[in-house]
């Protein structure tokens, strides 16, 4: 039992200091203004302060801290990607995640569970082998396992899937993990706050000032702020922010829904993703089954839920886990996934000097939170793209030099 | 589940359609556009736009004006009007 | 039955039905109509469960599923909501999440650690040292979670049906009943739903003394029962409010998805608890819970009760319950605002009244309520009242989850002390206590007013009536929150959250409604904050010095109550496509496997896979083999702009293609990525025939229809993927076998390589193409689906002397690999361009305009990798598999896309997507096996086998038309097979032949029934297509409809549908003469008559059962007078659905041949559940009463 908890017992009316400050007034100018107080924006603020000593930073959010996709994803963390650029990037994120509880002095409940991407036909099994071979080449713990290995590791699974599209094998990624998403955002917010970074919730950026090709500041209902650099880390709202600086991108916004069941005693200790049925499930520390499926079929800028999502998910899930039929879905919600044509992020410098982009996070944003913060901080501090994210620059689309993640066709989770 | 009144088909659930975005036939010349902008550029902000919806059961395309912020349908017309004679 | 009271009017229990069940191992008596909780209360038990975190004893709070105190499990089910679940005789119920049973739950030790388990404790501990965290995590995971998943008892899936109505009324309380009554009188189609077992809402358990409201309720229910335009659904809850007024009603037998033109939300309110120390002791409950026990289940809630009065109505409610047998000794008035007369009336009834009181703490004995310490009067005198029941009547919160999900908004009403609706989206109206109404006649008038407004939205005239004003006085106590120095004042009973926990959260920076919720988890438990959220906001407002209205609120999301996955999943429907030869393959050792939705044979037994492939490979190389390729996409393109469409859609040019010839074509998307390939045959200048890959058939058709519409081209596309079967006959002897069965001139000059010819094969009209996919002399024979089996069996017979053998997909893959043919989707992936797949030369540079032209122009210059052949005789070559990597200087330089042991070359060969500089023939490359060792291979030019197509050359000596003696041209079998039966008689079906077609009819006698399913594949069907089609039909004197997708009746139950601009579908009536006479005439300039008889599934659905079944399988509304033709999605299949007028309800379904068996089985299964039966086609007239 940690000392921090004992204080609550023995010190009268004890409470820890505020995890993040909310200054009454908005400053005149900052070295860096970060738009979006989600996991990525707060991580970047943290690393700007801790790696580069830049603390005159303001993180602005139109709503409450961590209320965007950071608070709406299903918290899966993995690095068994398909391309060399993807593997290197996400594996660096995994390394940071492992030490994050210590680094942030906050238990983010980083729980390595093992991640199975199930293959229900030959085509997805071939893709699994492709990813396994690329992963092994880069030292990522990832291998193709047969259906029996899946049955041993996953109680209650029906390999026959009710008689159609049986499970034929899986890509097994032992380091696959889950974590408490809110704790990651709050942990970074606390460390950044302690280092002097200002976090302003309910402060919407309504315009970005650009003079002769260089960003000079942002406009908010609480006043205009001068800034040496501006970072956009707003995921689902990226196109609207890009429009403020006159930039275009291939990003398209689709709702991505998820749901949880009532909490039950622990029975599923791994993370299950089915490439063919387009659904995934893991069990949270509280005991809820956290489930999701593929994107909504049409572009939409809304977080409304739909019946098709939850009934389609249930239809497929009961083929995999018939025993879950009696479990009840307690709540469903949605985030706004900013998708890109090659299923890779759009990061780093942009044609507008001083304006930096951390976007294109589709269904793979949470797992990149630490490394995206670190690399964006280095990029802003040095004024040029960090080597790890050079391949993800917006300019790649100009000459068709796409990242090859889409080779695997179906979107991973 | 959302429904709309479709010309030729009557009241139908959206689930009978596969919804594509804003589609333009590929022009012979791009003018000042580059190939990359033509292939990749999107304007994914909440707005009214005309999309192409395909009804699999009747093999008919429809042009649907939709607000991508509120998801409301503002107008529908069959894509195959009178033939070019 | 210690606490059971004598019978009373309106009780829900049936005293004639008595049974028992076990709770925690001890027997409990129950009546019919009891819930598990009411029966337990009747037995005198008060401790019914343990709380989630501290394992404190818990009992009844709301008895209305507004809390999750009493969650039980049995051996077969978990997380049962005991408040609203009927007990099953003999069932064994036990509390969830206890360690060692309810009474001696070891988990209660956790409450000792409460001081060190503040809100958010798990963020502040257990992460140092890191190696210990997994141990802590296991402990926390086992402490968390409520019930256990029951893996060995699978809850059955429940059907999900669609319903359409004018007005949906949610909640059958006073205002809901009034709304439904007003709408019913106006003639609207009304659905009224209530989650309780009986309608009436609070009218059932909160009654006026003179029973005036009871009388009104009974009269109203009788009127509604008599109205046939009203559907009353009890025991089902409106679980969510989705876009366009889509509301799922969840009941024990499944979900009804209601689509309403307008909705009245009369959901009522959730009674709220007071917050004071030990307010969670068993015995402390909502006053409403006590009223339900007394009125509905005739159970005395306690022997010595105290009422905590915080609202003006508390006194009247209490006195009513006295009359029902409530043992009430005292009323503690914490500022009810009630008139003095109310207090006097209570005192007159022998009830002690404490005024200006404050509850200090509830006292426990044996873990249950034993007394209440209060301070009362102006002198703040402390006193203790002994009691075993403490009823809280301190206020309510609107059940506004659906309203907010619908897009409505709430605003805090200070006078009422409750949120009320402040903005409502179109078509959504609120009524009753949810809308701030309190008096009975105000709720009635509000219901009627809401109905009138809602009907106006539907354009239905209804007697307009003004909405009454909201209640004047407060309906809830302003701040029923009483912190205690030693804590344990519970705000959220689900999550065991006290006032101290919320204070910690707010002081540590989580000081907004959303952040306080996520950090403390208030409102995140199984009842989603129904009894906690408002008190939480009151505490947050107080701690942050704000008004409650300014604090905001968290967002209510689906579901209002949790919904079982079994109900959400609905019936299990897995669409399966079968080729016309499916049954033959299964009967002859075909090793079937799933290829997308299709079922296809890999190879044919007996023997193991490798032996079978080797045997089939040899047959094709040396004699002759045949493979079923019916899964190929097949599209006919008619019209003057046919060629223009193909030139735009495909990057390769078809301009130089002449009549009678075919060419290989491939398609890319706008970004230049390969998406499909196939063959294009030029039938005439205005008629092309296309094949596509099996997996992309629907996608290519969709794109061609898109391009035709975008460019407004004069072209008509007809999909024949399912209407035509296709057989690939390949091998040196293939011509000899075909010659024995066909009148086509097969000589080299008459039928050169890559040509196509039409003629008869085994007496069946066929279109034959010479293709070389597997690298041998070969003919791809396309014939109508219903006669594919005839041709196949004839070829097998004629080929027996030539050593013919069927071969499967795996053998085909090996044969084509030896020819170096690329398979799009297998050798190519989501990023491959034609330049990387060896197709660069065929991308027409000259064409001014086609899809992908601009991208391909850029990609042509940026190609850095390519598909190349490789060959190796290394000892471990057999271990090379698809997707292994080519390693060059420890760098990934390529990937194997295909590999196989080639009998023709005596080596392992394959294709590899590799960096261009390595793709030089003879270059050595290393392939890394799964275990890391490198295997050497050599880049080799493709094709490996017969590079210059010598195998396609025909020796002129072998004249084409000689008929091999002894094998007569097989006559046409008179009988075609219904697509349901596929190619082979099946034991499950007895066979009735009607008009030359063998129909599916289930073997054995059918039960007596009023609804039937008939296979009508024998009825003639034709498609007339082309710009001249309309004129041709007029010439035939056939009446035709004007608008696309409209239909008119032809000859009794026949139909003419204008399915497309230039396409008409004719289904001859069962009574009319078959219209075969119109075979193959060419109407007008462009057009064709295609015989469809037995090429499509055609079912008749007779009887009343089908309305319910179709409401489940089809989401489209199916109203309208016959014929009401619709192209819809039915059980995932694209079908034509129409109605035949007549005495008996009579539907017709027209579906593809590939869907036939799957759809027949689904319809038959649904019919069996409704007690219907299957009949033969011949009984149509008798059964339909035509």
C-alpha cells in the first residue's frame, strides 16, 4: 500500500494538490500553443518541458480535458504493424508506455495481455504471416499461431464461429496491452502543470493568425494569444483547424463507435481482434467487456450512437463467444476517427512555418500517445521533423509516396 | 436506423445503400490541379454536400444532398436522368 | 410469507399460483406476479446483496430498476435485476460478487480499508515497484466485476422485428395513457410501451384517496384495448432513442425496432434518495418502493417505519400507505414545505411528526436498519427513533435519457427543484412528471396536448388543447445532502461513492461534471446514475460555489437499461452463395471451403490434399480436366455507348478488339491501384460481355453503373453473375471432348485462341471462350445456371474415355502459377499498381480519358518494385510460404506472393514482389523461412511453363467437328433443377416436377397449417434489355409500367417490372401461358431477350404468418396495395418482393440462384417457428384461393 494512500487515512481532511491548474486568465503570448488537451497534446506539452526545457506553453481545449478521442477509445496498445516506418514508431511508443506509470507518477494500469488478430480465412492468415515476418525482422515479438493455440489462451471462444468463417489461426503479439486512457491524459497533464505549462479548458481556438507564411498566434473567445509555434492535436476536428491556415489534407472523418457490458468477474485475459468479422474485445480492470467494430459507413461529424453498430457487433461477437449472449450492453458511445488513405498518421512540419500537425490517427491514435508527444516536442523544439516521423509528413501525398499500411487491407485495432 | 423517401423506391432504410462520398468523373485535363490533389484531397468539414448512394437491390445510383454535421437528408434524385441521345 | 398482507384492489400478484425457489440456499415462497425481490421482501428478508466495493449489506432502494442494489445470479444466468425479474420455480439464486455467500461475505473486510481507498485510489498506488503491479492487478480484477459469465448455458438469440407507426408513446402512466387515448381517437397508428409488467405507471402504486385516478386508469385501459389502431406493449423498455425517431423496445421475447413519425416521451421520473450517514442500510428505501410493495405485491415493508418527508406531497403519500397497511410511527420533516394541515392530519392518524429536522445517521443492528438519529426543532434536539424501515420521500429527477439522446436539452428549474425540458427536436414531445407536471389532471391534460402537437407533426388533425402550466411548488427538496464527520453518506449506491469521494475528486482538480464522473466513476455503474447524478451535481455545485444550472450535466447515452447481447444480435443469418454445381461437388468428394460468400471445392478426394492436387494437375496437363468457375462475375453491356464506358472504366484499351474475339482486361481505382481483372468479349459493336474476379463482381458492377450515370452514357448493364454457370474445360484432349457434345466448329481457323463462339453444348445454348489461364488448350463454357449440371455431367460422360477429371481451386492456382499468371487480390495488395504487376505495357498511354489516368501517369515514373518469378531446388524449398520475406543485405527487399511445388518443372516456383534492381533473371535472392534461415532462389522469367503458348496450337489433322464414335450428342435432360436444389437430388427434399423444372418440397408429410412456403422456380421468367426493349414489348402487346422500379400485373399473378431504364423483367403468371416463344429475337436496334426461367429463385409466401416474418427479415416498410413491387434487402439478400391480390395474404420473392438454398432455408426455419408448412408448386392455386 503506497504512502500516498496512507496520508488519506491519517491526515485530517487530506486531499492531494490539484492534478492540473486552470489559470483564471489567458496569457498574452506563449512560445508554443497546443490546440487540443487530449493525450497527444498533453504529452507534447510534457516532453517540451521535460526534454527541451520549453515551459512557456499553453494547451487549449474547446471542452473538458481528455474529452475527445482520448476518452473514447478502447485503449489497445500494440506495435505489430505492417510497414517498417509503422513498426519502428509504435514500438518506440510501447517502450515509453512500459515506464509511463513511473514517469507520470500515476498508475495508468498498463496491463500486458497479449493481442490476437484472428484470421477466419486464408487471405487474413496470409496477411498475419506477412505482418509476423516484418515484425520479426524488426525485433517485434509477433508470430502466427494456429487455432488450437488460440483456444488454449482464450476460454469460451468458439473456433467454429457457429459454422461459418471458422478461426484458422491468428497473429499473436505478446506485448499487446491495454491501459486506463483517462489516467494517461491526467498523468501527462499533472506533470506538464507541475513544470509550469498552462492548461485552459473550455477555451476554443476560433482562428489562427498567419502573416507572410508564418503562424503568429491564435484567436479565442477569451482573447488573442501570440505564439511562436502552434500545434494542432485535435484528431476529429483536424480539417476545420487546417482550414484556419489554408491547408488541405486527405483526412476524412468517420464515427468510430464502441460499447461496454455490465462488469463481470475476470475471464478474458487477452485482447481479441477479428480481422474478418471486423470486431474486437478486451476486459477492463473494472470487469466490463470493452467492444468495438469497424468505422461507420459514411462520413459524419457527430458522436451520436447507432443501433446498426451495436446490433452488428453483437451478431458477430456471439459467433466468437456464444457464452456472452447473456451479458448486457450497458453503454455505447462514439469518437470521431480522422482516417487517412494509407492508414498512417499525418505529423510534423507543414508548409506554414511555425504550424505543426499531429493528426490522421484513425483507429490507431491512443497507442501512439507517448511517442507522438515526444516526437512532436522534438520537432517543434528543433523546427524540423524528428527522424521517426519523417515518413508521416503531410507532403508525402504530393508525390504518391504513401506509407504501405493499407497493404493489409483491413484496418487493425 | 435512418430512413428516407427515395424517388422510384419509396421509404427505405439507409442500410440498403452503400454510401460513397462526393464523386466526380475523372476529367481529361486537370487544369491547375495536380494528380495528387485530384486523387487524395478531401474537404472533410461539417457541410452540405452531394453524395452518390448505390442501392444494391435495384442497381440504381442516387445523388443525395446530405449535411455531414447533422446527418439530415436535404434532397435525393436518381443519378440516371434522361440518356444522352 | 411473514410480511404478506391481505388482498387489495390492483395487486399484481396471483395468489392462486404459489411456488418456491432457493435464495442463498434457503427456500422462499412466491406467488405468480411476484418479482424475486418482492418475494424475498415478503419472506421478511432485508439484506439481499452486497455492495460492489466495500461489500456493505444492501436491500431494496427503488424496487423499479433505478438502482442495481439487488443483482443475483444462478447457474445459468448472471447480473439478474431482481427488482424487475420474475422468479423461476426451483431456481437457485445467490447474490453476485460475494466471497463465501451473502451472510458471511469475506469481502466485507474491504470496508475496513475504506480510509485508504479514496476516490481514484488506484491511480495513486500499486505501480511501484513495477514487478508487483501484475499481482495487484490480479487482486483488483478479482475484487471487481459482479456476476460470472455462464459459458456452458448459451442464452438463445431472440428475433428482432421492425415496426412502423405514426405515434410512439413511451410510458403508460397518466400522461402516456392520455396521449395514447387522444391519438387513438384521432385515428393515428399508435404504439404505447411501458417497462412495467402492467400499464398505469405511478397510477398503480401512488393512488388518490378517492380512487378517482384508479377509475380513470381502468376506463382508459379498456378504451385502448378496444382500439385496433393502438398496440400496447407491456414489460418492454424503450432502451434508446436513435436518429429519425428509431426506438428499440426490449422485451423478454426480443427487440421491436419502432420507427415512429412522432414520439411522446411520458417516461416519468426517478425518485431520488437523501444522502446521510449509513443511508444504504437494508431497510432504508425510497417511499415509492414501499408503495410498490404495499400496493402491487401486498407486502409490508417494515414493522416500525419512519418517513423522511422532503416534499409537499410526502404527507399525502404517507397517509395513503397507512391505509394499505404501512406501519408508520413517525414522519421526520426535513423542510417538506407541506401545509400545517397536512402535519395535523398525520398527527391525528397517530403518527409522530418531527419538524425542522435533519437526519444525522441511520443506526444498524446486525448490518440492517435499527434506528435513525436526528436533530429536530428550533433547539436542535438530538433524538433516536427506533425503526426497521426508513422511507425517503425527498424528490425526483426526470427520466430524460431518451429525451437527451433524441437531441433535446434540459434546464434547471429552481422553483420545481428539478431539470425540465428546455428544447425538443422536431417530432419529439415531453409530457407528465418528466415535463414538470404534478397534479393528476395536469398530467392528463399535458398528455393530450403533447399528443395533439405530435399528431400535427404527422399531418394528422387532432383536437388541439392547450398544455397546462407546470406545477408551482417544489417537487424535490433543494439539498437533501447531510455530510457526517465519519462519512459513509452514500451518493452512488452502484459504485459505493460517498460525499467524501466527490469532495476529493473536486479538490484534486476534477471539478466539472464530466471530469468528476470519470475520476470518481459516479454514474458509471450498472444503473448509470439514475439515483445518483442529481445529488452528485448538487454536491459539485456546492463545492465549486456555482448554481446547479451552471454546473452542466453528463451525457446520457444508450442504453436506458442494459440490453442483452442475445437480443441485440437477432437471428443468426449467414448468407452463403452456392454455384449450380454445389450439390454435385459435395456428392463427388469435393473438399469445400469458403471463398468470400461462395463455397468452392479446393480439390476432390479421396486421398490427402497433395495427392489430389497432383492427380488433378496431371489430368489437366496430359489429358483433360474441368473446373466450376461459376463464381466469376459476369456482366453484359448493351448500348451505343458500351465501348465508351469500357474505354473510360478500364486503363487498357478495348478499341482494337474485333467481333468474335476476347482480351484480358484489368481495372484500377482513381489512385491507380489494381482492383480487378477479367476477360472482355466483343459480341457486337454495341454489346460486350465481361467477366470479373469472384470477389469483386458486385464492386465492378457498381462502378460501371456509376461511370455510366456520371457520364450520362446510353448503355444498359445486366448482371448475370448468378444467372449463368461457367465451366472451364482444359487439357490437350479438351477439344475432342467438346467436339463430342457441341455443334460449334472447333477448328483452329474457325475458333482461334482468345476467340469466343456461341452454339449448343450438350443441347444447351452456350457461349464458349478459348482462354489459357491454366496454360493448356481450354474452353470456358458459359450456360444458364439451371442447365449447368446437364452440361457438366455430359462433359464428364463424354470425357471418361479421355481420362477427364474434375479439378479444384488449389490445382487451378498451381497450374496458373506455372504459367506465371498474376491473381489480383492474391499477388497484389491494397497498394499495387499495374506497373508493379507486369501490366504496365497494357496501360494505354494514348487514351485521352479513363479512371486513374492522372495517377497512373505519376506512378509510371515512380515504380520501384515489381512482381517477378523465382525458382529454387533448395532442400528446404518446400517450407517457402506466401508472405515470407526476401532479405538483401539484412534489409527487407521483397515478399513472396505465390509459391508451389511445380510438377511440370520439378522445382519450387513462385512469384515475389521485389525491388526492381533485384528482378533480373538469374539473380540469386534469399528468402527467409519462418524460423529465420535463408533459402536461396533464383529470379526466373515467366511463364515458367510453355512460354510461347505452343500448347494452344491445334494440329489441323484433328478436325474439329468429327464426332467421336460411340458417344451420341447427349439429349437435353427434359428436367431442369430449381436453384434451391442445385445440381443434385437431395434427401431432405421430395421432388415434384412442374413444367419441366424439379421443385424443392420438404420430404415427408407437412403439418396442417394456415401459412405456406412454395418453390415456384418453374414459372417462366424473362429479361428484355436494350434501348429498344420498350418498343419491342409494345409490339408484343405486353402492358408495361412507365416509371423505373414500378410494376403492373400481367395475367393474374404475373408481373411486368421496369427494373431499369432499358430493362424489363417479365414473370409469367401461374395461370398464363409460358412466354417462351420470345426466345432470342432481337427487338429494335439494341436489345436482347434473355430467358430467365429456372435461373432465379422464385418463392410464394402464403398466409398470415409472413407479415411477422417479413417484419423481421426486411427493414423496409412493406405497405401499399398489390403489386407493391420493391427491390429490397431480405435476410441480407437483394431480392424482388411483391404482393398478389387475393383472399389469402400472398407475397412473392424473386432472388438470385446463388442465394436460393440459403434463403429457402431461412424462410422455412422462420415459417416452422410460426407453425407454417412447405408445399409444392402445384398446390399454389389451391392454397392461394386464386
